[in-house]
C-alpha cells in the first residue's frame, strides 16, 4: 500500500531556515550529478552530511514524505499506462494491497473509498507497459493473485502526461516579488 497513507508518529513538525532551504533546493528533484547531496550542500553552504541528516530527520518526523525517483515512463518507452481499479472485500484489502504493491510492474498501489453506485472500486494499482496488451496481461496476473477477492475490475488508461507535484515552498527571492 502507499506508505504516505500510513501515519507515522511525528516528533518534530516545525522546520528551521536551513530545513526550508533544503526543501526549496530539492523540491523539484535532486541535481542529476554523481553526488547530489554534495551539490545541494555546496549551494546552501553546509556539509553534505548535514543535508543528509536533515533530510533523514524530516522524513522520520513526517515533514517530508519521501525521497524517490520519479521516472518519465513515456521517455522510457512505457506508453501504455493503465490504472487498474478493483472492487476488493474490505476485510482483505490491506493484505491484497501489500501483495499487489510488491509486484515489480506496479508503480503504486493504494486504497480509496468507493463511490457507490457509480464507482465500486476501492483498490488502485498503476501498471506501466509498452503496449495495452501487455498492460492487460499484467492486470490478468493481478486478477489471478486476487482470485476470489476480485469482485470486479477495470483499467483506466492515461491519455496524456500530467505534471505531478506536491506542495511547493517558494524561495526567499520569490517571496520578495
């Protein structure tokens, strides 16, 4: 399941100026260099160890949710992207979600509320492939894993790339404008 949906105990919820500078410097991605933390550190005038330890602390305390790679699947040749949606019994959804989310061809998996009678689906699993038939093969494999827990499913295909971003902090220069 999506780790961001699981609440972590928060020890520290405030940030100082250096934390905010690190967030602004990294919110659009780490620099694409051999040593990205060193590049951020140089930009901010602190050590790379301080950058790493502060990011780790912000992760642990829930100030930031994750540090991860966000590939452009289209540029990698994965142009058939299907969100498989499933109607799964609520009593087994967590177990099934963990199993489906662990598959190497599922990039994210999470549960959402149903909106009956129009939308019966409560488990979502994003599948990327090079062709729609490949997506359908992978969805069939998911259906086999879900077996009796699958009370119905569908695939919603992407038709365009949407820029996904979270909350953005503005830099002090942007605040002056």
